[in-house]
């Protein structure tokens, strides 16, 4: 009877650990998605880069 209880407890622990891992992965995916959206919005807010050499002031 003790062996059966140990197997059942191990099964419950493994399911619990799997659920915890799945939740952690889901949260990380959401965080990565939010950071990607934030990065895209920052890029959109940046002014366009000037053409190379257009604003170059060279005096000798």
C-alpha cells in the first residue's frame, strides 16, 4: 500500500510541476510579446534618419 501511495504522490507532483512550467512559459511568452510591441512603438516614434552626407558640414 505504501508503494502505491508513493506512486500516486509522485504522479501528482509531476502534474503540478508540469502545470507550473506551462504557466511560466505562458507568462514569458506574454512578456516577450509586450517587449516586442514596446520596441516596435519606440522605433515608430523615432524620426527618420537623415540621408548620409546631407547634413555633413565640412570646413577646412
